[in-house]
């Protein structure tokens, strides 16, 4: 859905100008993320690869109530995942790094890292229920 300037401004202010997921300031090129994915239909275009057709597999999810302000890295990483699928992917980040990045394994082996595995809590969840200090 194409947002009006007023809708986009309201969405931007939803979490004080911060990404709903990581809490970083949004910056100028922020995204309106569909919490429940809309799953864009893609078609292969010669010389361009896969290109969105403009059609959605789940048009029922294309509503203002289903949008969250997101920084581009969060929106791109979440892609078409549900929140719980993305939370699971993020929770496995240390394992993925250890498996795929020799530099990470060396840093771990030589004690340069302090890993803090924990349940991923999104910014919008933290501001709704602040953790006890
Ligand atoms: Zn973010």
C-alpha cells in the first residue's frame, strides 16, 4: 500500500523515530515493514533477475495496522519471515558466525569475544514492557 505523508509520519513516530525491531534511530531511508509478510510475487526478467510484479500473495496483510517502522538492515534481514521465525534466525547468529567465519572462530579461540546468548527481544517489546533493572 502507498502511504500518505501523514500516515508515514505517524508510523515514523510510533517508537519515537526508532526501528521497531532493533531500536536504532531510523534515519532518512527507513522502511515500513509488514509484520505479517505480504509475500511479493516475483518474475524473472532477462538481465535483471527476479523483479517484483507488484502483486502480493497475501494482500490481506497489506494494511496500516500491520506496518512497523524498520531500519533497512532489519527489514531486509526479516524479509518474508514471521516475527517468530526471524527471532529464531537471530537467536542462531552466534552459531552461524562460528560455523561460517574463520575470523570469528579465531577471535573466540583467543578470548577476544564475550558472547552473550540470550532470547531476542525486539525494541517494540522492550518499550511495551520495560525490563526490571
Ligand atoms: Zn532495525
